[in-house]
C-alpha cells in the first residue's frame, strides 16, 4: 500500500520519514518530494508499506499528529493511482 503524507516539516529527510512509519510495520520505501528548482522539501511525500494492513494502521496512528516544531498536522491517506500521461509542461516564450 502506498501512502500520501502531507504536512511534513521542511527539514525532514527520507530516512526520518521511513523511521516514523516503521513503527507501523515494514516500509518498502519512503520518499520526501523535493522541488527541482530549489532542492528543498515540498512538505509532502510517499511511503510504500509492505502490506495493506500496516498501511491502514499507519493512517490510523499517524494521521493528524504534529511532528517537532511543525504547526501543521500530518495528513496520511492512501495515495491515489495516477492516470495515464504525465503532467503537462508549461509553455514558455
């Protein structure tokens, strides 16, 4: 099960994200989304859990908590499948 996680502190890295979710079960991967232009966190990421029950447990346990000095609560939910095709590139003159 792949989870979408929003409201992450901007200084959180992939390893720390994985560590948080490992409390709920085995994590296959954890990736904080990074802005291509600035190289900084975009405040959200994705965590792939080994099985669906662990993913559901993570949603139950971690949704709405706050991390560190972050004032925003986490939003943890099942990631939505992406449709075919990529995001369109903007037209530049």
